[in-house]
C-alpha cells in the first residue's frame, strides 16, 4: 500500500502569522510555490495560498504590505499523517474540498506537502476522481 510519505514533496516553506502578504507572495515566488504553511514555533496554525492573497486581500482593496498572513490564511489546518494511505488522503481531499494537504508526523511536526497532482503522478484515475469531487 502506497503511503503519503512515498509521494509527498518535502517542501517546508513556513511563514509567521505576523508576516505581511507581500512577504508571503515573495516566499511563494522564491520557491515557485502556490502555497506556504503558517507556523507559530513548530506548530502549524494555518496555510496560505496565492488565491487566498487575491481573494481575501486584493479583491477587497486590501494592502498586501500591511495585511498580515493571519488575516488571509486558512485555519484550522486540514492535514494528513505521513503514513496515511493514498486512499485515505484522496477521501479526505474530496470530503474537505482541498487540493493540498500538509503532511505531519506523529509528533505533529511538518514533514512536507501532498497535492492532487502528486496523487495523479502515482494513480491518475484516483487523482482525477478527487478533482471531479472538488469542483
């Protein structure tokens, strides 16, 4: 059985909730990523995407230089554990209507990120099924 740790990306880009959205966007650009985890100490408290910045700040006329990550991030974080099965994360993504999940270990430390695209790379049919349920 394929587990999340077999297909996840080891991306651990992390921001503070008090960082500006401009800083978040720069971090995304630096790592060519559309998502960054948000942590206080070593506890994941949120996740922010490029879409969150647009919809929760820019579209409302907000200033990304002064708007904080905490104001645009999604929280609480829907996550998975590194030894969850592909079937389990596919069900969770579909049920929660998300395309990405932070991957934590059993001590709740960030290990990486898994996306629908990662699922498709291993099982195109399963990834396609998740995508159809999300849309």
